[in-house]
């Protein structure tokens, strides 16, 4: 993003800021590096603090409607306590660590429709100004990619991805929101399931995979949701037969009996799992004999990536998703003003 003049804190003639993120793909729990480039204004200024906010466009479900808002999910101070001379230029390199639960914004280079950004804030002369805003692109962890690749090879189709405000009960979720990946079933599951919603909750030690299945009703019963949770390891990902493992998860969802509707988030009330609960199963480290079937990591996922490969992501054209970062946070920036 080009230099953005900061006018709110010090008036016309103030400093400009341009934050440039490194082109290396970021992943949840990994480093995010870049540079904050400053250009002095018409007078010398004391830069009290430079802060980077990680922001996300998040949906919140109310009683009658769904609204969207901006959530700051991490904040890091990268510099401060120095003088920026008149008309001078200064570059400040930084490296921060993304939260493990940072949402995934792309799969094999195709945007999923999730909007994240890095917002640069300068504290100058006792006032704060929200300056530069840059799009944040996050690729999946190897274990996330392997699971999504398996779903694609099993015939599941990508429908949409969004960020939901709230918490998933019974988990160690850290962020105030979670990501949902909605997938449509292949033909041999279409009689039992309308769709599934997949959520990844990663930590340094492993990852919870929460799958909510929208089950079709039978002749004598109505449809309902079933929620199961599985725990996987970051280790030995390449040695797992993920197709078999993921399909086993789906079969457990289909076979669950007497499940109560299970939904996420504090605003949805209590979460109920099916009576057959499969949470806490660990896969990865103790499975060393099997090998992954199908294409290697990096291959295009049949089904999951197909929806975005043709340019449609949750009803939006892929090019629009890339351009959306400015529009998504524009209203929030105008309303925020000085803090």
C-alpha cells in the first residue's frame, strides 16, 4: 500500500506511513515479517509508539439478522520512543507471531472470501492515528491442508468460508471468533447430510477439528445437527492416510444417533454434542505405518478448490475478494477516529 498521510493526530503536513508485508506466505502460529516505512512531515515529531493490529471482518448472528463488524484479534508494538526528523525517511523492520487460531484466507493460492488485515497505528503527540491498512494472506498449516485435500479427494465441494463471532463450548478456543468452512457432500453422503461445517482450532501442540453436520431428516424424524470433535497432531502429517481418516470421521457423524442440535458461540446458548462423542481422539504421532494416498501436498483439491478455481467464493468473484480489504474496513476506520 502506498504511503498514507496521517492527518488526524498532527494536522496537515504530518508524517506518512507505509507498511509492507514480506511476500513469504504466513501460516497460523508462524512468523509475519515486514517493514514499517515512515516519512517525516513539515516538522520534527516524537513517535511515541508504532502498533500493528491484526483485524478481521467477522459476522455476528442476532435474533433477527446477521451483522458484520471488525475485531482486533492481536496487537503488537513494534517501535516507539524516537524522533522522526522533518522530511526524513525511516524504515523499521518487524517480525511478529500470528496466533495459532488465525483464520486461513487462501487454499492453493485461491482466496476463500475471508478478510484479514494488518492495520498500522501511530501514537504521535499524545494522539493515535489509524494509518496504513494492508491485506493479510494466510495459508493453511500442513495438517489443515492435508485434511482439506482429503475432503476434496473424497468428493466434498467447497461452498463458503466465514468468520463467526462467539466461542465453541468445550474447547480451548482463544480468539473471540472462529472460522467455518462449509462443504457440500458427495453423492454417496447426500442422502444423509445437507452439508458439513469444519472449524480448525490449532495450538502449538496439535489441533482440534470440529465438524458440525447438518443431517437430513428421515421418514419419522426431522433433520438435526451433530457436532463431533477430533484432535490431530502437527507431526508425521505426510505419513497419514488422511483420506481414510477423514472419511472415518464423516461416517461417525452419519452414524451418530439421538444427537441434539449443536451450535457454536456464546450468542447461541449451550452447545450439545451427539450422544456418541468422539472428541479427544489423537491422530498423527502414533500412526507411522500408513502413507498418504492421492496427490502430494500442493496439488489442487478436487471439490474443495474447485469452487474457488472458477472464481466464485461464497457468492463473490475472486477478484472482488482481493479488492475487498479496503472496503471491508473502510467504515470502521472512519468511525474509529482518534483514540
